[in-house]
C-alpha cells in the first residue's frame, strides 16, 4: 500500500486559500485536488452598538461578520446581521467557526431624562392695580444635570423661574451622556378689570339687547367666544362686531372669552360671565 503523500506548507497568511494538485499513485495520469482555507482565530468584540439609552426610540445592534462564521442572537435569530431593539438592557450574540465559539454581550444603560414643567397658575393679570396675580412661579421637576430656558434665567437656580408677562416658556434639560428633553407651558395674560356687561335682555326693546364690548370696534383682530356652563361653545366670531343677541338661549348664566387682539397677542384675553333674561 502506497503511503499518503505529505506536504510542507510555508509562508501562510491569515485566510489563505491553497489548492493542492498531485498525481494519483494508482493512476499516474490523473490528479487529486484539495482546497485548503486557513482561518485565523475569531476576534472578540464583533457586536457593535450604543451603550446609552436616551429616549423611547429604536436602537440598532450590528454583528461584524467573519467568513464561514455561524451566529445566533439573543432572540434566536441566525440570519440577520442587524437587530433593532426598543428598550435598555443587556443583549448578546454567539458566533463560532472551526470549533471556536465566542459570546459577545453589550449593555445599554438607561440615562433618559425625566422633565416636567409646572406653574403656580396659568393666568397672570396684565394690570397691577387690580389686586390680581401679577407673577407666576414656574418649577421644574427633572433628573437632568443641566437646565436652561428660552428666556433669561438665574443659572444658580435654574429649576425655578418667576415670570410677570404672558408667553410660552420652555425649559431644556441635558446630561453628561448626551441625552436631552424639553417641556413647555403657556402662561396667559388676562385683564382682571374686564368691562363687559354682565346682563343681557334680548327682548328687542333696544336696551341691553346685545353683548356690547365697548372697545371691540377699536380692535379689528378681536375674537369672542361664548360658552355654557358645561364648556360647550355657543357662539364664536372673529372679529366680533357687537351683534350677539342670543334670543335662542334660555335664561341663565353664560361665560365668555374675549381676545382684543387674537392675531398679535393670542395669549391675552378677558374672561367672565353674563346673565341672560329674555323678559
């Protein structure tokens, strides 16, 4: 029996591909062929992805595959090189080749920012002589390490802000992990001395037949909304032309919101109530 041929291989490099051809001992005119692929040992760290979770949005994990490598993810998927996850936690992938097996894991930590902006009141009086509330305190409840506002603020006391004018106030929170969050509140200005009739008698006698707002004609961009006690809108006009005579309503108490300039100052309005008597 003829001994099997032996070969000495030299100058091999990672992932070399060798093709061996040699004469067959029994058939001198034929050749046997072998292909030999040489692989280096599998590296670790082939699982790539973020380590910080900031907010409720999908994140991507990727496996940097190697030739002739089998793999299986934490969810038993063995076909996709990319996985999309929707929560923080520890994720892993196991991969193997030529008898070598490695498990890589990645922990994504929750560093999301909780941020809530609250106010001592949502209304502020525009005329200080009324005795009404002329300042509102805004307070921030947050785990952010840095806070900033869309208006000038005290950097030493950034979790609170005292304001004296209506507007939209926004607070921004960030942390050292690159996460961010924001929240906003609208503070409305009201004329606490609104001069609007509190009695309407739409009986056609020419006295208090309409809801008469004295300065309505001076404000071409005004707006009036009338509501019942359940908050249902009964009448709305922009502009209001002092022509609301609600003959179809039953006697009772009704409420109004009047914007002198709804176009340029939508956060400034007058509000109150009026009583309706048809007789």
